C-alpha cells in the first residue's frame, strides 16, 4: 500500500490542493501549506517510490533562491504601475466624460447607450487594464441612465459587466502580464498577439447588441431628443476625422524613407495632434468652425488615445519595455488627473491603497505557487501532467479543446490570478511538447479566463455590478419617475449571452490561429533566399572558381599525383630504392654579389 501511495504522489497532491481550495482556505496559504506538507511526506516516502520521488531535505535550501527570483522579477513590476494608472484614471472622471460624450454620439440610434458602453469599455480596457475599475465606473454612470430611458435590465447589466471584462484581454491587461511570465514569453509579444482578438471580441459584443435591437427593439430604445444636450453635428465630426486621416497619410508618406515600417504609427500621431490642436483653437477662439458635438468628442477622446499610445505605442515600437510603459502610463494618468483639477491627496491615497492591496495579493499567491511547485516537481508531477495531456486523442486540437473546457469549468471556482499561477505552469510543458505556440496558447487562455468574471454565480464582474446597482426602488431626479431595482437574477441572466460569445471567441481562435500568430511578422520561405558571395576587392585574389592570374588565363599546372595502389595484385613489402637528393648550386664567391 505504501508503495502505491509513493508512486502516485503527484495526483494525490493535486487532489489535496483542490480539496484545500474547496474548503475555502486562502489560495496563497493553501498552495504553501500543501507544498510543505507533501514535501515532508515525500521525503519519508522517497525510498519506497522506485525513484519517482526526488525530494530530500537539502532541496529546501533552494527555496530562498526561488523566492528571490519572484521578488526580483522586473516583468511583474508592471502590475502595480498599471493598477495605479487605472485607479487614478477612474478617480479622475475620465470614464464619466467618455460615457456621457459617446452616449450623446450614439444616442439617436437604438441601442446607442449599449454601443457607447462597449466602446468606452474597450477604451478603459486599453488605458486602465483593471476590470473592477471599469465595471464599477460604468455601473455607477451608465446603468441609471439606461434604466431611466427604458433599457431592459438584463441587457443593460450584461453589457456593462461584459464590457468591463474586456480589460482582461485588451492590452495592457494584467492577466496577459502574468500569463507571459508563467509561460516564459515576452509581454510585448503577448500584447501584440492579444490586440486583434480583443478588438474582434468587442465587435462580437456590438453585433449582439445590433441583433437584439432588431429582434427586440423595445429592450434598447434610442435616446430621446431632450436628452441629447450636445445637439447634432455629425457632419463636422466626419469632416474633421477625414482631415485628420489625410494629414496622417501625408505624414506617413513623408516619414516612410526615414522611419520605415513605423511610419504609419508616427503618421497617425501627427494627424491626431493636428486635429486636437485645431479643435482647441476653434473652441478657445469661438470660431464656430466645428459643432459642439464634434468638439466634445475630439477633446474627450484624444487624451485617452494619447495615453494608449504612450503605453502600448512605445511598447510595440520597441522604445520601452512593458514595465517602462507602465511607469510612463502612471505618470500620464497623474498628468491627466491634474489637468482636470481632480488630483488631490484623497485620490492618491485610494490609488496607492488599491495598488498595494492587489500587488500584495499577487505576490503572496506567487510565493505560495513557488513552494507548491518545488514539491510538485519533486514528485514528478509535471511529468504526470504532461503524459496525461499529450496522450489525449485528437492531437493539438484535442488538447486545446480539453484544456479550454478544463479552464472554463475551473473558472467557476477560481479567480484568474489563481488559474494563471496554479494551472498554467502545469499546462505549458505539454503545450510546448505538442508544438503549440505559447503566445497563441496564452491568448486562448486569457480569453477563456475572461469567463471567470462572468460565470454565475461566482463571477467577480457580477459582484462588482451588484455592489453599485440599485437594490430598492428609487425616484429618478431627471424624469421624476420611480425606477424599479435591478435584481440579482437579472444580472445573472444578462451575463449568459456574453459568456456564450466568449466561448465562441475561444473556438474562433482555435481554428483561426493567425489572428494571434501575426505577432511573428512576415513568414520567410527559405527556398526563396538567394545567397550571393561578394568579391573581395583590393586583395589581388581571383573570384571563387576563376583561374589564377598569369599563364594567359590558363589554369595553373598541377603537380602529378602518384598512382593509387593497385588492389588487384598482392602487396609488395620491398623498400623502394633511395633517390639521390639534388642540392642547389653553391654561390659563386669569386664574383661580387648581384642585387638585380
């Protein structure tokens, strides 16, 4: 019996961890306690395991070095920077300005407020990277307006929660930083691979709202005329955007000879700066060349876009690492908050508290995971998991389907950080053995882990929305009518369609991997490469394969080689007669030397 336990220590250890988590113990302490407990058991059972267990007491000396590796990891330093940036932006009122302006822009069409929430959710994801900040901000600002004008409660709550979770997959996502660290890949590559899937998922959300506005138009009415305080003016906005595009294209053409492939990014930057400066001058001097709506949209949108460029643009251009990009983003958020007059001691204190809390949470989980992995690797748990997963039927596709189903169901009970620190290190070796690109694999898991925020009844995004949604009837101050509260069941049912969309997105990524693999750049066919060896000028050497100079270009005479041994006759062991050596003539000393 003891031999059976010793030889199956890895599955017993993994099941024990699941039991610890289901009992409700904190994840970090469950990982560390489970790792230390099975380390002691493994050391005692090692003689009975048939060399399956490779644990010994001196192995504990490696623990300080493993923990120092966690503390000195510069990649994870980006997490507090992006968290601080997100909290400062949320406190600065950027979300409120964006939702109000974009809501006015899309207001005249059915589902306009829902489109505005999706668009602003994507922008907040690209600037904050924090799900809680996005969901709470949009829940406080947009949900009362959507209920005021007759939106279906399930649709309104679902679109707010789902749009907030876009911060999971759109760079600079905190989850992508952790996944890149656990998979041993570049954060910049992970960001580049996740950008297109994040935008496509945003379009899927918009397509769902479009479908619902056609099937059930009463569930998402247009904004009434009296609520459109910025009036009309779409034409001037379109003209302004066209002018910005023309300027950007001209700058792109002019900069291509000097900056090469990055000319499109610099051209877009020039176009945006030009239209923003023109709008500021038009509003400040009261020229009246642009409508009020166009002025508000451009002035509100450009600062977040500039912050996105400051963070993501510098990373994609290779100017800054993700950690440096996060530091610049934090400084940019402080500048934006100060420019709006909303940077004060209370904002700084709340941002620092939230950043410290999240960073400590991540650090403790990572330390617990290091303790657990030391014991788990010592009982050859990684070999057990790799053999288990690589033997699945269906090869690469079968592995991806099973792993995504596993992560989907574990997301009902585990947070995305817990999934990233516990499950991903076990899955990565098997994926690499099967030849799966780990950036593609990481983006797949990132989209899948998004569902951990939306799963009823444990989704954190649903809890965030529940905390700010009305629980009792209230009287709306604008229209003076009594508004019914939002029930928990309505929030849960509203999340279900968006969970289905996220699962569909996982399937799309499995069957269309090029959406992620474009980060590698253009694939070069080796058969089309032509290697030309240049001549060596100035050394007096002929080209390779050409005859030596002299003799009129004829080839140089070759020294005759002795004939090969004739193997058709028996060998002769007689020594050849010695040949007389010819000595050069001695110098004639009777005459003076000649130097010609």
